[in-house]
């Protein structure tokens, strides 16, 4: 079994930091795209794929919901990583020198206040670490990047200002995916989360009826998102996360009722609830 964990982005990305925090014994494997990070775990180049699924400020990472249904990977764990953005510049630069700032499409909106205060021109780049690498390559005091402290260290940049995110508590939730994973055994006093996909027809009360079994069996739904597939409007696919383990009787009753009203139900994985949820 490989000793690597894949992630999207370059070295120094927040996904890289998530890999180091959650799996310190595995070698992080940078991948240019989310699709390639998935493929690395699917083909055995990596043991796991570490993928961001949503951010407390920017919301869901849309690409992931299109990749999950097509992938044989299962969710085996979740991790919450605090995001502390830094304004980076080349050696000798001051905050007043920066005119243009590069970063990922999700990072720029998380730092709107400082961008406006400094009158910076925001430029979307492939990822936060990539923007740091670009600024280092240009070696121009007028160009800065919004990225991590790790990226500053790796690309020889200067941290001009720390913690520039608009809101405290900026957090990204990651999921670790693996091929051929089975649900962990239930354990007394330990909470589990299950993620599923299902479809319902676009008719009155279809979703209400589909979810009725969760309510009657006392199961807490943590997340429910819908999206359309294939340019069609007659049905919707739902991504759902809820508390429960497949061996729980209440879980089994809820899924049995869901099957009456929903189609193409797919279990994406059962995994321990992260300690961050109990803060």
C-alpha cells in the first residue's frame, strides 16, 4: 500500500496543511486538479485523497459534488482546518508597495475587507500556493499573494500581514477518501456521520416524503444540498449528511422509507464525527 495522500494544489496549499495535520506519516502528493487528486487514490498512487468540501465563509466547493458521484472512492474521515490567510510579498516589499494580489477564487472573497482597504486589484489564480509561487517568480514588490504561512516559507516570501481573513473562525472542512473502504465498527459513545446521494422527481412533496423517515426515527440531518445534472430540470440529486451508523436500527428504518420515494441511493461513506463539531 502506498504511503502517499493526494491533494489538489501545490505544496503549501491549505489542503497540503490538512494532509500534514491529519496524516503526518503519509507523504503529501500534489495534484493540479481535484479530478487528478481523486484519480491518484482510485488508481493506488495514493492511499487517500484529502479534499475540501466546504468553507464556513465561501460555502461548498462545487467541483466536489460533481466528482463524488462518478468516483469509486468512499469517505472515511472528516477534518476541520482553521484558515489563517496571510498577505505575502517578495523580500523587501512593504504593504504599501502591493498593488495587485493573487489568490484562489475562494480565498479572495474571504479577504474582501483588506483588499478594499488597500485598494488592491484581485486576480484569481489556480490556488493559494500557486499564487505564492507566481509572486516569487515575478519578484516584483507591486505583486502580492494571499496564501498560508507555509507557502511563504516554501517559496521564500515575506509575510506582510497575518490573519487577514474577514471573519474569525474561518474554517475549511475536508474529507478523506479511500478506495474499497468499509464502514468502521460501531462504538459505544462514539458518533458517526453518513453521507449519501439520492434523487427525487420534481413533484410536490417528493423531498418531504423522502426525508420523513429521518424525522420519525429521530435522525439528525446535518447537511442537505441539491443540484441538477445533465442540463435537466425534471429531477434533482441531493447530497445528504446525517448522524448515524448503518448498524443502527433507526438508520435502517430511515433508509427503508427513503427507498420508497427516492431513487439511485448511494452510500458515500460512514465515518467518525470530528471533535471540532463538539466545540
